[in-house]
C-alpha cells in the first residue's frame, strides 16, 4: 500500500492534487487528482475449471496488454506506450475496439493525463466504424480517489459489478466536457446517471475494457466479457490433474 504522507507530499510538490478537492475526469473544471486508500482482490481460474466446480463466474478475461513507454517520462504519459498495451490486448482477444461498450479509464482528473489517454483511445478507434457517443467512458477515481497501487483493482471491481448488474456506471463530478477533448465528435461519452447496459443484439455479450497506467509509463489494458453459460462448452467430467501446467489457449475467469 502507498504511504499517505509520502504520496500527499509528493503530489503537492508536483502540483497534481486538485485544489478544489474533487476529482473530475474529462470535465472542463478538472484540476487534479485526489488520493484515496483501498484494497481489492479477485479469484482467477481457468474458465473450464470454474464451470466444472460450479463457481459463480463474474466475467471472463479475453485479452491483456502490458507495455512500458519509450518516450515518456516519470510525470508525463506517452500515447505510444498506451496504444501498444491496448493493441496487444485486442490482438489477443480477436476483438475490434468498437466491440467494447464501456471503457474504465485510468482517468486521474489531471487535464494533461486525461487528454493523452483520450487521444490514445481516439487513435485506437480511428480505423473502426463508429457512431458518436456509442461507448461510455468512466473512472472510479471520481468516486474513491486515486488508490495508486490499488487503482487498477478498483476499476476492475467497479466494472465487474456494473456488468453483473447490467448497468452502465456513471462518472461522479462530471458536468461539462473539457473543450480540449472534443468529446461530442468522438465515439465516446461520459454519463452522470446510471442507465441500463443493453446488449447490441441477442448474441452479443456485454464487453468492457479497463486501463491502468502507472508512474514511469507502465501501461496495462484488460478486456472483460460477460459470462454466458450457453455460449461455452460443457465442463469436462474427469477430475482435474494434480499437475499444474500452463495452457496458452485457456481462458482465465473471475469467480
């Protein structure tokens, strides 16, 4: 866990803390981040094992991308590194960016950081066909602050719970889009109230993406899909082997 005194002093020196005391990702009044505290955990299992064991499956991980910036610095995010992580996840999953309904952004509430992340997303979607506002952007940091070492798990838990509640989660403290983002002419929108998370059609599961970016340009992007039992093969009846092996073609699930 991060040391609160260290992080509060450090972010004060960097002038990254919100002077208004509110985290407003992608908002015109965004003026910095707020530090929060928290921890979280999920249980990962191979999908066929979770089905066999009768676990409640909250979601299925379809792709993960990891990268480190080349041109970035400790304090400035770099779009090239973010895009490498994102594209890696989509290549692994076989999805197109426009297949995603919701993106849980890193979204710290710092104008520069949010602008770089938004630009990365626009570039990622630039080769896809899309309609304005079709994908919801959000950041749990608007609710609980920046948990630093726990920021990624906070975004994952928020997204998993929203998916199971079939509800598009709102972003707190959002009123007016930042003029620097040109949100209205993009595939994205930020909502301030919860709304039903509808599927695109009967065959399409709900899908989401989650980003977590760290100091020094450490980038992670995860693609999450709703679990639908009818769309997977029946669980095998044989008992699992005691020998643990890595299977590159198996899928992880959260149970």
